[in-house]
């Protein structure tokens, strides 16, 4: 075996992978309980993906509408999920949501407030009552700042230049993780009783995505499956209707749905207000999945712009309204395109936005079935089903961040023996060594682009058996090409090695997505099958993927009566969209 004298060996009770809202909330819970915790990230903690969340965070606080309750929040969530959300998970999140807001308040979160000091809450699409708390259109950014500050107060150790390549496991129990430093390539071996995955989703495997470069590449899928975990509902991906087309390096960047909520109009290349064909009652205030499908159809049927988009026009609104209610949209368009949205429309197209599926977890503690391994946030599954209720993603971080922090602490404290495996560590080292030695002719970035093109063409807003199987064939070819990659770190850092691991993760996530999409022979929520246009009651199941060709159907428990009696379609009149 090779000697690794420069490899840093770090021991902690609990290792958290991911410095976004989910990871930091879990770490804070652990630190407040006096448990030794270390947090790892591959981008600066102040710039985690959570900062991009604009709209708000849900909880039935009843500060605006006294009739609201956690049961109604649960009913709205399950209805919007097209009955694929797991009721036990939904109950835990909605029943504990107010406590999550209390935690944020305690740590100094600057929520918008009414004149009398109450936390202000607004409507979001498909909510019966006003239950979305917010901080302007920078809610996620303020949440991340609040968590980073609290972590600093608690002295939590954070390494945010570390790329984790593998979870270390022996006999179905974790004992740590392996990785390298993105700046200098130095290796890390982490010894830990428990590991928490807070590594996001897999939407970066599409060509247009609201995720930034090198995030949400499917790390959670690969790390979990290699460790012995499984993936639930990878095919259920939410496409946001309004992603930018240009410039290419920012393709998919979101134009907030607040733009439609404030009165924006969608038009095709012929100037038609096309939502009259798809949802004449709700028009632009229809649900996210319906608006994305409408825009996709217009483009596919030849009524799109020359760049393959549609127009979102808010120029008819008073300039004062735009500057006061949509400042982030205004500033973004000036910076990216030098476009004045008070005068000109915005060219948009559907963009991959949110992974509603993720690592299979138990509802009560988000354990993965691998002892000591947990998953939270967008890396996990169970809450959103086939369509996410707007504002639920942020509260999920706080509810399960706290619960999983508590569970990991208890697991660590009661662990009697800690069995390690030199073989598992050797495999992790060998994987990095082999990529560093790779000197083939294939370029990693080019292969990533090929994968994104495949997923966009064959597994986008609308899917079919023919297209999905064509995508799987292209994926087979891509996997062969990956064996011939070249990896060449330079003095600027080891990003090339990181890209190679990103590609490995993305290919695994793509296969899981394509295979599950073939299996779900129906149209339900975000999952549109042109060859199976109807919803199939027999497919009210979760699809669980455990490796190539391995898919099981997981039954979903019945919805409790106290929630079921409140389930109904919700009017959008007077409400912001999702």
C-alpha cells in the first residue's frame, strides 16, 4: 500500500457534508448539545446554494390568518405533491415548522414585520392561508447569514475548500469520509461516528438550471449509493418556467416568480398571451409545473423566440412598482444582459430547478438505512412528491436539521464500538490516485456538456419511452468515454479533479433519473409523459433506485383523516405564485 505522509487525519464525533442551510442547522444543533462536529463544503459557506432562495419560508404561525394550522399546511403540501409526498414526513415538517421560525428569530433573523411587531406572512401559490415568512426577496441570503453567524458564535469548525469523494463504511456502518483540498490537493481522512449528507440535489445535469456552476451535480446520489444507500423518486424534478437563456454562462438563472405574481405577462414569438390556451382562469398565476409545460409546448410547436424561449413582459407595470417590488430581478437583468426590464421584455425558457426526490430516508430521523448515515435538505426525499409547495424547501432544512442533529448526537453517544476498514480507506485513496493519473484525450468539461445535452433532450419537461431509452443509450456511450478522460490539476488548484468527480456523480444521477422516468408510466405533477398523458392511480408509489436496473415500488401510507378532510384545490386569486 502507498504511504500518504501528507494526508491529514481529522477525528470528530459527527461529520456534516455541506455548508448550506441544512448542514449548518444540523451542525448548530450538535454544537448546542456539546457534541464535537466538523462541517465540510466545496464552496465558501457565505455563498452556499441556500443564498439563492428568494421567496420565503413556510410555517403556520397564524400571525396574519388565525384560521391557519399545521394540519392545513400539511393538507396543502400533500395536495400539491399529487399525493406522492409521504404523510409522516409532511406531518413532522408542518407540525414543527413554527419551532424552526422560533430558532431563526432567536439567532437574529431579520424577518419582515407588521407595524405591531408580528412576523409578516404572505401568500404563495397553492397555500390556503398566508404562511410564508420572508425578508424582502433575499430570504435565503439572510437565513444563510444568520446561520453562519450562529455557527461562528458556537465555534463550529468549518472547512469550505474540501471535496468529499467517498463515505467510509464497514459492515453497513459509517466510520468517516475521504476527500481532498480544492486549493492544494492535500488529502483528508475524516474519522467520525456519524455522517450527515447535506449536499444538495442533481439539477446541474440539465443544460439550463437555476443551480450555479459546480453545485447540485448529484454528489448526494453517488456518495449515498456507494455507501449502501438508495435513491427515492429521482425522476421527480421541478422545472421552473422562467430561466434566462443568455448569456450562456448564466443560462438557467432564475427570474423570480414574483415577476409573474406582480402582473407579468407571458407571450410567444407571435405576441400571443399563450396561457389562455393552458389555464385561462389562472393564466400566469398557474402552478409552476403547468406554466413550465405551457412554455415548453409553445417552444416545441414553433411559436418560441429564435433563441428557443418565450417572453416575460413586466414593462407595462409602473417603474416605481418594479423598483420597489422586484429590485433583485431588475439588478440581475442589468448585470447579465444590460437589459432595462422597465422598457423591454425578458427572454426565458424552462430551467431545471429543484430535486424533489433524493436519498431514501426514514421519516422520523432521516436515517438512510446505513448505520450512522443521514441525509437532509435537497439531498433527501419524502416531503415534496411530484410538485413542491413554494416555501417548503427552506422550512424543511430547519425541521430536519434539528431532528437529524439530535439523532446523530444520540447515535454517537451510544456507539459502543467503532469498527474501521483499511480496505475501504484504500479504495477511497485508489479512486483519487487513478483519476490524478488519468491522461486520456477526453475532456471532463466537454463530457459534462454532453451529459447535460442528453438530459435536456430526453428527460426535460416532457418525456417519452422512446426519448428516455435514447437517453440511456447515449449514457452508455458516455460512460465508455469517461474511461478515457484526462485530469490535469494546475497551480491554480485542483478544480479539474473536482470536475471529474462531479462527472461521476452526474452520470450516476442521470442513470437513476432516466431509469425511474421510464418506470413511471404516467403524467403526474412535474413528470410529463407524452405517451402516458393520464395519471395512473396504481402509480401512487415512490420509486426507489438502488443501482442500474434496480427499482422497487414503495407504498405510500394513507393520509391521516385530520389532514385528508382539509385537502382541496386552492384558488390563486390575490396570491403570489409558487
